[in-house]
C-alpha cells in the first residue's frame, strides 16, 4: 500500500505490520514444539497442544486394551520372577526335577 505523501514507498503502518508478521512467523518456526515430526503431522490435521488424536500411534489406549496389556505385563513379571527363583508358578512345567537328576549324575562322575 502506497504512502499518501510519497507513493513510491510503503507507509509506516504497513511497515510495522509486515515486521510483526515476520516476527510472528519466525517465532512459530523456531518454537521447540514445532520441531517434532509427529506433533507436526498432528498439527496438519488440526490438532492443538494437549489433544491426542483418535487414530494413529499417538491415540490413547482403550480401557479394554489397557486391561489386556496389564494382564500381559503381569504374566511377564511372573515369568521373570519365576526364572529368578523369587516366585513359583503353579501351572508352569516342573523343570527342577531334571536339574536335580543332572546334578546327581555330575556328582557320580
């Protein structure tokens, strides 16, 4: 937009607005939240900070799925503890008898 006094240059108002617009664009570009590619992908579909998507890798886990995962983690923890000898699993196959027999054979030799 031309200056009223001088049509060959931009007015001070337009200069200030252009500078503010450039400053805002630079701040957006250098914002650390904008550096993450996943967040950027979410932003392109209109997501705002704090809102999780309803699909994709960042969506919240359903309550049913959470219960199933909790069970699986419990089983894994039980297996680990059993392997370390801290707990005994009732339904696990007994492997100790074979170890005892092998140790007895080693002592004989």
